[in-house]
């Protein structure tokens, strides 16, 4: 979670817009959906760990795409990768907060 937040913080800082960094610092780790990953009593722990592994693998892929686009100095790809990542993160929050 700390390295994930650090990744997002580095990107916010690199934008040169201090408001991005201030907003992210204001949100803190709550901005990182995986900070809410945990084992639920209602879910088999083995199943939950498998879900976590899949989620973290997908997250790593999203982060690599962002990093590669930034390193390649391709703002169009970076913007697309970041928007995709944010949309997926928003969807995780939405599903996690669904009272079912």
C-alpha cells in the first residue's frame, strides 16, 4: 500500500501542479483501493487470497502501463493508461461500497 501510494504521489508531483499532490496527500491511503483488501468472514480465505492475487497482478499491469508511457514520454498513452486505471479503481470502490 505504501509503495502504491508512493507511485501515485510521484506521478502527482511530476505533473508540476501542486494541487494534485496536496489533494492526494489529503486523501492519504484511502485513495488506494487495495488498502481495503482483507479477508472477509463470509468468504473462504483461500478464494479471497486467489482474488487478491488476481487483483494485485492486474494492478501491477496497470501501473507498468502508466510507468512505461511516462518513461517513453508519450502523454497520450500515459493519459489513457491513467484514466483507465482511475476508472477501474473507481469501479472497485463502487463494488466495495455496494450494500448488496
